[in-house]
C-alpha cells in the first residue's frame, strides 16, 4: 500500500497501550502488526484513561464489579472505588473530541474493553457474571453509538478488519463533503457499499439528497 496525498486520513481514538506506550497495568505494551501497518495512513489519538485518572505504571489491577443495578470500577489491592473518577474524566475527554472517525480499543480492559471486559459479582472477584464494555468505553458507546469501534484481537479477523476499515475511511471521506454536488458524488461512489450493508437505509439516504436543498440540514440528516 502506498500513501495517497489526496485521501483523508481517518482520525482514530485508540488505547495507548496498543503500539504507542508501555502503559498497561503491568507496565507492558501490546504489539499489533495491523495497527503498526496503519500508522502512516491514519491519524491516531492514543489515550489511557487509567493513567489519566492518576493510576501509576505499573499499577494494581482494577476490575468492573456488578453492584445491584450499576457497575462500579474497583481496585481490590487499595480498596479504592474509581467509578466517579473515571466517569468525570471520560465526560471531559468526550467533550474535547473535535474530530472522530472510529475507535480501536483494548480488549478485556476494565476501562477500554468493548464487549469482552469481565464483570465480577463482588469486590472479591468471586464469580464472573458476564462480559461487556469497560467504564470508559460504555460512555463512548452512549455518546457515539454509531461510530465504528473494534477491539484489538478482532483486527486479526479479515472480515471484521475489512468492515472496520471500510467504515472509517468512508466516514473520513465524508468530512470533505460541503455542498450538494460533493454529496451527490460521495453518494454515487459509495451507494453499492451502503446497499450491501442496508438497502433500505441507502434508499432513505438517496431520498434525503433528492428532497432537501438546504445543505446544513441535508448533511445532518445524511450523516445520521
């Protein structure tokens, strides 16, 4: 793959321990050939929310605990409850995001996991009662439900990797669209891709283009 100076680089928010910094709880860094290969073609924004809330490197592990109807972030060795710290930081982080095309996040992380974070029954980690998003990622999902998100092991799956890359490069290209003609060109270039994923939604997007002439309103509806 050679660099093309005309394409728009996707802006990807990524767990910092994935190829960027030795900031895991054990002081390690995760090597990933796919992320390393993508560095020239994407603008990455690395983040480690655990370090950002003041936890050191290395640090005692933290866990997600199911407590009645809510999930909490707990550090067994120090007996610290970190849920409020993480939510306060995440809210500030999300408010500062200006550009976004997708997320690559660390699997099984109590902060960054998307679907694979172990959820324990109590502070003593007696039982794993399920899996789900980490506390940081849960707020990302709520704020940006439709943006592409992938955990690092899924990049090894050809189909999932292709789906993610297709999505983020298409979304990044949409940032260049600023008038009706550009939107028509964008839609025509990608309509068969859209049709593959959701034929009815593609037709609705096409209808919006035909029936709306106010570009601001049109771009908002089309993007949704």
